[in-house]
């Protein structure tokens, strides 16, 4: 699992470990990923390989994949997660920003998947899970990079799911809405600064759009990821699962 040192990443890793998975996790911040790994070990007793790796760099991602294979001999589940790109509108970003978002949001998932599929096919089992955003269904204002690139990742998953289903491999995305993470806190702070409102006013307005009436908890999101990784989810593939308290209005 990538980008697993905090937020949705560490919550998903913890949920997987609680279901009995041994983990290989990475993050750009070596200290943070080491702390996350130790917490998971202490709370679950599972093996956790933790590496500092920037998954936008091909060599770092290849080093992470090699280390995971050397440690465990196989990979049954891939969870591709990345930090969100900066907020902004169309005219805020030049070519370099679009290319950076492409290499952050799409290419790590492609490379992880390409590395994992051959051995999954041989064993007749595999789970490919990609963390996206509710913006793939209903684009979120001021998040054009995330909306565009995560929609591309969702379409890749949907196409891939049909190619690998006969080999016992499932491919799904999990699309969070407003989950209480550092990333969402940062977005709320940015919205407050942009609109001249307080953080509390921004959050009340967001909560009013959510039928559940609150932000989600990271652990709730992680439990969905853990289920999709399980044998019991073997007939779910090609799906974009929204974890958003009912916020997404479209089907």
C-alpha cells in the first residue's frame, strides 16, 4: 500500500492488518511511515515492512515493489493511494502542474498494477484497490486536477476489471467524500481563506450537504477497503464504491 503514513492510507492499512494481512507500506516521509508501521504492529501483531519512497519516482516505486516481494514472496492485494494535488481552477495550472498530477495520481497506480498482475494471475487470486474521490462522479469546485486525473484512474480500473476477472482478480475504486483527515482539514482551511468564512462556517456548510450530517471517520473508510480485499468480495469488480455519507447525488 502506498501513501500509508496518515489519513485514509494508514486507516486502510490498519483495517487490513486487523483482518490478518501482513503489510508492505510506503510514504515519502520516512519518520512518519516508520511510526505508522510501529503503531500497526503494536495494535495488530502483524508483520509490517515500511519504506520511505516517493511513488512519483519510478525507481522508488520499483524499489518498494522489490522489497515487498523479497519480504513476502508474493503480493495478494494492492491498495494504491496518493496524496491529493493542490486545489485550484483551470487557469491556475500550467503544463508542469498537469504533468506532476499525472505522475502523482495515475502512473503509480499503473506501475503497481503492472507489477502485481502476473503473479496474481498465476495464483488465481488478486485484489486491486484504488483510492480516488467523490469528485469522479460529481466534480468538486476548485479541485480540477484531482477531478480530472482520478476520473481517468476510475476508467482505467473499469476497463482493467474486465480483462482480469477470469483470473480471480478484482479491481475496484473506493471514493471518499468528506472524511476527517489532514487533507480535508487543509481543504476546509483553504476554502475558508478563499471565501472569507471561518473554518467552522465552512464545515457546517459541508455537513449540511451530507445526509449523514457529519464527516466520515477514517476507520469507516478503511473497513470498506478491507472488505474489498477479502475473499468474500470476490464477486465485486469494476465498481466505484462511494464512502460519503450519501453526499453524492448522482447514481
